[in-house]
């Protein structure tokens, strides 16, 4: 009896420590000045109305009377959110082992002569299109569905800024300029596209539109078109993972990629491919690694991170950026061994890398980091220096931070 109570208390204490470190309480962002700097980075490109085409995306079409049930069992979000039409949603296709195959957006096709015949458009990274298509065809079996590649028929656009909210209306606040003949579903419609979604992965991400490949969004005059690199930079600064450089096939776990924070996982939907690992990780309440935004800067001879400024450098040589999945190592500075002689021991490099790099542009990127190392770096940047190596061999200091939109308590 005594031993069982002792084990229970030890287990509770260990669980409380883990939750304090990784889950229940929002991690410290460091100094208030650092928090303000990172907050400015996250909103750097949000001040004006803009739109851009999203590069390297592909679209698959799944249609037929069994399309909704088929997709319900193939990915980790709930098709009940979209199977009656309306805006699309974020989802993830998993392997049976629970690892990521691809992140995706699933849109109901809201227009057509056969509506409401079920037709769904699945937007994915172009680099994983063929593998996902092959996987869907493998699991099709006797389902009454058709699967085809329609990438050449569609283009993906992102619209953001203060005026983007006015492009979406509801029954309570109808849009006065909805084009004649447009369809309204579930109390919501977009005035600029029939196939769309409100990008809720992070605050102020705006709208995501799926338009015919020959067509650009018809927007009010205040919207300025930007390049696809501006969309990528904005996404990275907000800490939003997207595509095969961040969601590494056969390796990534949905919760480590913040799919739960970005509303891409439905924990009450029932069975789907790869469910076991995702649900087990969720109910354990411990996620030790997550994708966070980082800033790269040239390494100093002293290995100090104090000189690494949290700012975007558009002139940063792109050849110096690290390749995806490069190791991030921790370099811990040591106190002088002999203060009188002024002799300093060499820095010690940990053998187990605390992180891996992801997508990057300018001097900003995403990285899958162990949260304990991020917390230690924010608390003492000079004592917990993180480094990686650029594609050309240049040593780079890695400065991570917590996205401000992360919830105060774990899901």
C-alpha cells in the first residue's frame, strides 16, 4: 500500500514537472524587449492589404458519392466541417505509423452543374503530389470515387491585410458586392472565389483562394500584388509550417508540427490512418519538440548570440541558408579555466542535436526544436548558443522564439 502510494506520488510529481516545462504553462519569451522584437517580426508584412500567388502547390480532385467518407478515413481532420460545402480546412495525411505523409488543405468544390455532387479539392505541396496520389489510389479499393490530378487547372492565392476580413461575410453581415450567381453555404461566402478558406493557422493569415489557373483574384483597388517570396517570408515569421521542407515525410509527427495549434487535427472524429500515435501523444500531454521560427546570423568568433539581432535581412546571401533537415547544435560557452592567465577552454558541442532546420528565406526560417533548448536560449542567449551550418559551409547562429499565437495551455 505504501509503495503504491509512493509510486503514484512520484509519477504525479514527474508529470507536473513535464507539464510545467512543455505543456500547461506558456513558455517564457525572455525579456519584454525580445518579445516586442519578435512580435514586430510576426506582423512585419501585415500592415497593408496585399495578395500573392503561392508557389509550388498541386491540387488533386476526389469526387463521387463516397468521397467524404473516404477522405474522413484518410486524414486527421473532420470532413463533417466541409462536406456540406463552404470554406475549406487544414488537414494532414498520415502513414499507418502516425508519421506525416503530407499537410494539405481540403476544399469543397462549391460551384458546378452537378452540385451538390460531392467534389473535393486537395491542395498539397507539389513535391509530395505523386506520392499522395499513389497512396489515395492504393486505399481506394471499392469506394465509389474518382481521383485525378488537376494541378494544371488551379492556382493558389493568399490574400491578407486589414481589408481582407471585408471580403468574407455572413448572414448577419452580408456582403453587398457578392457577384450575381455566387453560392452561399453555412452562412458564409467569399466575394472573390467560390473555392476558398479562412487561413486560421495563425492570426491575420488572411484568406486562401483556389482559382482557375488563368485567373487572378478580383480585389478592391487597395490590394497590392506581391511575389510568392513575400508570402513565404510572412508565413515563416509567423511560425507557420507548410510543405515538405517543414513536414518531412516519414519523419514528422502532426503535433510536433503544430497541427493541433493550427486547427488541423480533430481529436474526436474517430478512426483514420495513423490515428494511434497522434491520439496517444495528445492524451499524454507531452510534446517535447515543436516547429518554431528562427533568425539566422553569421556566427561570431566568441560563439555569442548577443550580437544576433532579431531582424529580417533581405540582403542575406541565400547560398548561406542551411539546407532543410540540417542539424542545429548547441555550443555552450565555458568559463575561463585560468582567469589569471586568460586561458579559455574550447567550447563544448553537444552530441545530440537539439533541432533540425526547415524552410528558409532571407535570414528567417523554421526549425524543429526541442523546447527545453529554446527556453534556455531565450533565458540566457550567451550561455545557450545554437548554431547550424549553411549550404556553403558558413557557420550560422540560430535565434529561435516562441510564436505569440501559441495557446497559454496545451490542447
